[in-house]
C-alpha cells in the first residue's frame, strides 16, 4: 500500500517541531531572564511571526488570546 504524501511536502511537521523548540526555549528562559508571555509575544511578533502562530507557540487557543500583548488599546 502506498503512503499518502502531504500536499505541502511535510512542512506542517517541521513547523510543529520548530514551534515546540521555540516554546521550549521560552519556558527555559522565562525564569532566568525574568520575561513573561507578553514580552515573548512582542519579541516573536517583531521578527515577523503572526499572532495566530504566536498563540500556537504559547499554547493559547486563538490569536485574540495574545492580541492584548501586541496591540495597545486606543483611548
């Protein structure tokens, strides 16, 4: 029986592993550096990672869970 190939060439598996590595780095440095999720979210956003992907990395359900960290409320 032939294996079914991913339509994206296995990129999803690579992305999941990279997300896991980023999460591991965040968790190990959270206490050392005194950084919190908001600061990590801003760092990830500054290098071009989308709010949706940041939410996945941080274990949140939706991009709206990290949007308060990224965007200031207008007065």
